[in-house]
C-alpha cells in the first residue's frame, strides 16, 4: 500500500520559495530604510546650506543687495561639507529681485530666494531625482536713514567767511533785504535721495572763529538757518553772540519731505556795523535722521 | 508494512536547509539590529547638533560685546571657541545691555570629556556649564568668517558643527555628520580690527 509520509520535493521547493519571498521583503525593508535615511540626511543637509546662505544675504544692507543671482556649492560654506560628500553634490543659487509694495507710498523691498539643488541616486547609483530646497525672505527698505557730514579738518582762517550785514534780522524780513549765504560759499552741505517720503530731524553744529586783531563787539551776533533745496527757512533761526559762544548748534524737524533727491543748505550771516570784523567757519557737522513718513498721524 | 517518520537522509537534508534558512534570518536580523542602532545614534547626533545650533542662533545675535572677535576683515578666519556678553534671558533682550558672560567651546583639554558645551563664566571661573553635544560624538565647532572678498558683512558669521558616529561605518554610512547655521549679530560687529 502506498502511504508516503514526509515532505515531497515539491513541498520543499514551495517552502523555499515562500521563505525566499519573505526574506526578500525583509531585505527590501532593510535596504529601503538605509536609503530613506540617506534621503532624510540629504534633505537636512540641503536645508542647512540653504538656511546659511539665506541668513548671509539677509545680513546685507538694503543698498548692498544688488538684483541678480549668484551660485556656488557646499565648499563655499565650509570644507567640512566637502569632506562628508557621498556622491551627492549640493549647489546653491541666490536670486535677488526688487519690487515695491502696493499703496500710495510704494515702499521698495528686495526679495531674497535661495535654492539648493541636489540629485538623488537609486541603489544602483544612477541619478533619479533632482530635489530642490527653496527658502525666501525679504529685506525691507530701511525705516530710518541716518546721514552725517562733517569737515575733515579745521578750516584755515579766511577760507569760509560769514557774509556781513549791518541790518538786524526780524521775522518776516524779505530774502533780498538780508545777506544770507551758505556756510560753504553757497555749496550744499549734503544731499540725499530716499525712495519714500520722510520726516527729517536735522542737527547741525558750527564752530566759528574771528580775527582777534579786530574782534567783534560783545553784542555782535551770527544768524544761522537751514533750508531744504531752495525752499524757505526750516525750523528756527538761531542768533548766537560771537564773543561768548563760538559753537553754534541747532536742531529742527522737517515733515513729509517727498521721495527723490534733495539738498540741505546751512546758511549764515554776521550782523555787524564794522566792515573790518571777520567771522570764519572753523568746522561743521550736520546729521540728518530721516524716518519714514506716516500718512496717518 | 512501511514505517512512518523520516529517513536519516531526509532529516539531514531538512536540518541543512533549516540551518541555511535560520542563518539567513539571523543575518538579516543582525543587520537590521545594527541599522537600528546606527539610525538611533545618528538621530541622537542630529538632534544634539540641531539643539546646539538653535541655542547659538538664540543667544548670539543679541550679544552686546564679543570677547573673542575675529580680527581679520578681509580673509577667511576660523576660531573654535566663542565668548561673548549676552542677555541672561534671550527671550527678553535689552539692546546693548547684555549681562551674562557666555562661552561656547569643546572641552578637549586633558581629562575633559570632549563635549561641546555652553558655559556661563565668572571671570576665568566657570559658573555653570550645559552640555550641548555629548563627548562620545567627538564634536568639533568652527566659527567661520569668510571676509570681504566674499562680500560678507562685518556682523555675520557661520557656525559649523561636525560630529562622528563611529557605528555608522558598520553599515556603510559616513561617520562624520556636519551641519551649519548663519548668525547675524544685531548690535555688534563680529569683526574687531586689531
């Protein structure tokens, strides 16, 4: 009687095939886990590179960021990135472009975008995907600008002489009646050009000297004022006695100065009946603090 | 009558096949186990690097004084420790008024554990220290300034942290991990001319 117990060859082959399939699935999970780890590490590396470059460009001032693009690779960050390369190469590109906000004032800003690209490889080492990490941020137009000019060295006596008048200034006096002139022989003290309307705070300091052989009387004074472009007097006009106060300073506010180029003029005049008395400019410094003008108070 | 059971030959073949199969399973599980250890170690390393860089990005920008400044503005310069005066509470910064003396460094002196630490200093004494990256990863920190030929601003530098995961070699991964962060200082320049 045929009553064979045990395993036939076919059964063993089937068991082997099933075991092989299970082993293949486990191996796929193990190998797949390895490549998933590498993918995650590559993404982290690309993010690190992108973030460093973005921070680097955001540290630039608004004026130093020129529209355009620049490229590089990991070696620009640090040699440590080069030493840890594993046949995946990372290349970054920075794009800078300029735009303006909506609204009446159209405030400019610069958009900085950093892209890092890298190619992923499959288990056979063939490049299969190009991945991109992209980060973006803006650098806004500065809310406050500070501009300062000063004389580099004391001026020699006689270089800049104050114009003289024997009249005494009074409010409402006509321009042609008095003898105002710029402290630098009519030249502007400084100029500026902002992209948005600004409120200005202007501070100036003058150091003066006089001919000690012909000193001014104790009651002789120097008048100073500030003008924007060829406009009227801004702020207050100072009257300073020459003998007792050889430093003149003034601070004034000018509101809603329009966008575009402007010049600042500091003017003076020496009130004296005596033509032999000379007053000279020894040194000056002017500072303009420009704050973005707000439409609504 | 035929006897039930296996012959010796069948038993030997079955044992051999089973041995091969179990060896394969054992090998796969060993590799999987190693991989898991390596993944955990690398995850820990990345976490610690990330924590260290986040701490630096939090404390350093509001520094009111740099005590280990870069001295060259026109060249690549790298230093391996950074000491500065910063805010005791980095979430409550008063401009230019830091009150705590901080130092980031790797403790690689004789008898030290090789960890990357944040130290709070009191003169030359260390008041307290916090480990950011454990010494077992052999961390290295570099504070890098690329200089003006790269159009770098004087208030910007890059921090690079490298660590080593020794077990990674076992499964064919690179043992060195590296991550970087860009730090822009708000109140001071990191370059201080000599």
